[in-house]
C-alpha cells in the first residue's frame, strides 16, 4: 500500500471510530522543536561528563543534586515550546468525543497546552514539583526562573517552608511508574476500539508493554522507523506525524 493510500485508510478508521486512544512518545513533540532521546541527534548521543541515563537516575538526583539540576534545567526545560498539529488535532478529536484518552511517555505538557484533558502522563511532568521533605507543591517557575533562586551559586531549588530539596514530579531511572496512572492508561487501552501509537520506538519498558492490553479492532502505528509491534498492527505508516494528522 502506498503512503497516500495508508493515510486515506488512517482517515477512514478515525472517521468511523468513536473510542480512540492515542499512545505517544518523544516523536510526537519533535515537530515542536523538542529534541528526542535516541535518534542520532538526540539527547543520549550528546556528550556530558556522565551519560544522560545516569544523570536522570534517582541515585544521581540524591547524590549529585547540583549536577542533576544543571542538566535538567539545561536540557529538559520545554515550557516555552508550543503544541504542533498532532497535539492540536488530538485535542479536537477529544472535543468531538472520538478520542477518549492520551497516554504519553512525554513530560513536556504539550497535550494539555493544546487542550487535551484526559492525559495519562506515564513519566510525569516538568510542570509539577514537590518538596522531598514536607511535600509542598511548586510550579515550574520555581525551577526554571533563576531570579527566584535564593542561592545564586546553586541550581538546586529549596523549599520555602522547610528548607528541603525540591524534586521534579518526573519518573527517573530506578523509579517505578505511578500505579494510578498506569491503571488508568491500561483501562483506557483495554476499552479502546482504535489504538493509535505514534512517535515511539516501543523499546522503553514498562511503558511500551501497555500496548499488549489492547484488544480492540484497529491498531495503528505511526513512526519514522520500524517498531517491534509492526507485525501485529492493522496499519503501519512510516512518515512524520504532521503529514498524517495534518490531513484530518
């Protein structure tokens, strides 16, 4: 099937489906200008004193908090990026009642920025922070606005209430996913008629394993490269998400 035919088939399935769930990875946000992790120009192929997997681990956060936040503020600040056509079209489908949920591996908050309400953020969000000692909540300005930092020589945000270290509400390496979010995502995928999986290599576990819960009619995979699940999908489209979602 040619690319144009595949996109037409995609549009037909979306038109005829009334219970769609979208599962997305880093490739959903690259068209907003946010770098992904594993491509040749991605975050994991850049040079630092430590590998990104190490710097984004729970152990590194605890033992080298200053270095953790230097990297985090430099590379994970996505608050000034804007949603792209894929985010916007998904929000439209939700308003029409066709899309029931978005399950995302991204932490950039662009789905909510586009207008989506039912979003399961498997790996957390750069928009939420809490004190590791007293659990006080903070927004992103506390971390990314350096003028609010009490100690100009430190990148580590400190709680105004108790002096504890503030931690991002993101899932670091060595940490487990939130049980409630995983349960909600599984239930949405289980009940979906159509599951659209896009912008992900489907190699990051346990998140990618959630696709196994899908028992519906249409499994659609949209990604520039092949994935381990291509052989079980009804429709595989190897092109940019914008080229596909821009047609609906």
